[in-house]
C-alpha cells in the first residue's frame, strides 16, 4: 500500500509526510507512546533549572532548621540526633557539650541567612522577568 503512495509523490516533502504518517500509524497499532506532538525534544518547563535547585536547597534547609530546633527543645530521637550530627560536617562535635545550644543557634541563624539570600535571588529574578516580559 505504501508503494503506491511513494511512486505517485513528486518531491521530498511529500515523501517525508508519507513516511511520517506511516510511522505514526505503526506506532498507534503497536501502542507505542509518542513524544509531544511532532517535537523532537520535549519542551522544558517555564521554571529555570537553577531556580528549581535553589528551591530544593531552601526546602532542605528549612527541614534542617526544623530538626535542629526540635533537638534544641529536647527531642533526642535517633533520626533527629543523626540529622544534628550531619548539620555540623567536618567538626567532631559532641552533642553533650555545654555550649551545644549556642552552636545550634548559630547554625540555625546561618541557615536562615542562606535561605533569605536564596529567596532574594529568586525574588530579584521574578521581579526582573515580570518587568521585562
């Protein structure tokens, strides 16, 4: 059946359309999912990748702040203790030190400052894109 169409066509554009239609029909018959209508590459989302990474960092930092605050208020569950140890990488910190609450407060404040800086970066981008788009 395809041969009759291919013999009758006049140019390369028609041949391309016929072969694309045939491939599309075969894919529908065998049940293969096709990429987004006629696109070779899938369209990326409107949110830039760097913004997603920053939002993930903010979410992780907020979770860590929650765990550190929980430990500071007396929660000594193993998961919380493990998270507190991971919050101080490279330091051989003992959780029974008398100045642990001060170190926890400093770390929490440091994380809050980082979150504010990351949020400010996203806010600047949003304001600029709103202004020029």
